[in-house]
C-alpha cells in the first residue's frame, strides 16, 4: 500500500500534537502515523506543538479539573 496525503490534514496534525503533548515521543508518533499510511513530518508536529501546545495544555487541565469536581 502506498501512503497518500489526506485532505483532513488539520485534524491529523491536531491529533499528533495531542499525542505528543501527552506522551512526548515525537519520532514514535511520526512512525505510528506512517504505519497507518499518514505522512506527517516530525518537524510539523514540533512546530505546531510550539504554536499551540500551551493553549492545548491549559484546555486539557481545565477539563480535568471540571471532571474531578
């Protein structure tokens, strides 16, 4: 099977960023996506984490606090 670029690029990168923020294994995430025929470079994930990681972490922590209350 040949890997094809997908139209849902934003959703895929967002998912990869969430995984990276949670598990901190950047190259493993790139490999995991590649095994599922999704090509996303680790530089892309890292850049998006730099841009959106802090906001994502704040939202996750706020959701956890609401769930625990």
